[in-house]
C-alpha cells in the first residue's frame, strides 16, 4: 500500500496504518532529530514526542502527499522545545588539548571543530543546515517544511555557514600558530 | 572546486556521518502510547458528528430544517462571542507595574536572527525571553557597520523592543568577532506604559551561539550620569 493511502487511513484513526507510516518514516525523522540535537538521548525523546504529536494531529493534515514535510516540521519543533529546556543541549563539545599536524589527525580535528562550531548554533539554525545539506532540500522546500519565509531560510543559512566557517578558520589559524611556535 | 563548494561538501559529509535508523525501542514506545490515545479532531468534525446524531430532532420540511439549523448555529456563535470577549479584550493582562523607586535588575536570553544583511547595513530580529514581562517580546535592530577588519566588526544603530504594553526605543552598539562572539550594549527609553523609564542592558556573553544571555536594569527616569573622567580612579 502506498504511503499516501496509509496516511489517509491513519488520519481516520486506523492505528495499524499509523504503525506502518511510522515504520516507513521514523528513520528519517530520527536522523533529523539526532543531527539537530547532537545527542542520542535527546533525539530519542524528540522522536517519541514527535510521533505522538503526529498521531494526535494527523486528522488535521489536509494533503497526505505533504506528510513527509509536515512530520519533519513537527520533529524540528520538538527539537526546538527540547533544546530550550535541556541543559545537555547547551554543553559544548570538549576542546582538543592541542592541535595535531598529521593528515588523518588533522581531519579528525576538523570534524571536532565542525562539531563545536555546530553546537554553538541555535536549533533553528541547525535545522536549516540539516534540511538543506543533509536531506538535500532546496531553500524553498526548507521554507515550506519549516513554515517560515524563504528570506529567513536564506539568512539563517548564511549566518550558520558563516559561523561554522569562522570556527574552522579560527582552528586553522591556531594550528598554524602552534606549528610556527614548535 | 571553490573554497565555498569545498566547505559545503565537508559540511554535508559531516552531517551524513550519523545514525540513519530509529531505535526500535523508541518507535515501539511511541506506538504503544498512541494505541491507547484518541486523535484530535478538527472543530468541523467535532460539530458535524453531534449534528448528524441529533438530525432527527429537526423538522422534516427543508425550509424549517434550515431555519432550525441557522438558529442553532447563531446560538452557538452568540454564546462563543459572549464567552470569549472578556478573554480577548484582556488577553495581554494588566500592564506590568513600574517601580518608581530604585532600579530593578533584569536578566534573560536573547535569540539573535539576521533577517537582512548588506555590506554596510544589517537588520536583525531579537527574540527576548525573560521572566520580567516589561522587556519580554521581540526587538528589531537596524544597524550600520561603522568599521570592519579581519577580526572585528563594529555596528551602531537603532532598536525597538515592543510588547503588549509599550515599547523600548533607543540606540544600540555592537562589536562582533569572526568566531561569533558578540558584545552588545543599549540604552532604551520607554513609551506608553513604560513612559519615563529607561532600560539599559548589555550582552557580555563569550559563547558564540545565537542565543545569548543578557543582564540589564530598568531605571526610573534617566540612568545616572557617568562620572567625569577626572573623578575616575
């Protein structure tokens, strides 16, 4: 059975159809939640909260073909809510004691710096990055999914990318200075 | 490949590295929780079902049926208006009290969002969350870039923070660093319920996220003048 039909049936209160919809969509929603929150426990909470809300509000979904975007929006909002109330969300990733210069370790250091830069962003900025660069949605699709103006998507994306680049470049400068001093 | 594309590929690769399956336990718990839960139905469904059930109470003649239905709907509408008017009129609650005496310290968080950026002009929306209702709300900042170097950017502009009872309006000064750190300082005058008061705040938050903590004070009248330079130690 097509997802559209399952969504329609679930919207009419068919819990078996809803279970099938959940099994088809949960991986994608969890992937979004994990990447926004960067914490497995918080992502679990966000997914569970989002799935319950999807069930509650499914009768109000007018176009079943828009289920994926609608469920992603609910998941993002659950992430925002959890992020605002959870102290764990605000904790930065631990800093490296000192930069390394070998290629492999430098790549790992880049990943760490990306993680630290990403964790400094608000959940709203993270969501835009995840939807655009991870799910591959266009800016219009991101705006549609998050229900915000395309201009806001553009500015959030611009700010988030600039912040991340600044974090990585700052790390590169520190590495250079460290290499010069040794 | 340009530096920009290289960075975007690096970011996409980094985001791709992570779990792609949902924990079965979480999915099962959600299904268990929803199995015993009724879905929320729209107002239309909520109204239509009871009307279908009581349909046999209405007169058989079509015109009389429509008249009866119109009377019931008018009754529902009138009742809802009467019930909701007091809530709608007073939805923002009474104006917060303004202490005429000593200054009051206020703290909270400000979420900064750049909505428009040109080489010399920046427009930002700031969502403020605080327990003090007087400064809770959304602020708009229209900023001019006064100076920019590889390390810092200095901005100056105007700011308006508005909520249900009035506005705080004034000048704001900002210094930003490439890492995202930002230092911000503003002195704003009150209007309407806040007339005659001054709100002063500063953001000295070394974290680089978009949500910053701020500390400030609301003063009756003007804040005290800075001491003369000759009097400073």
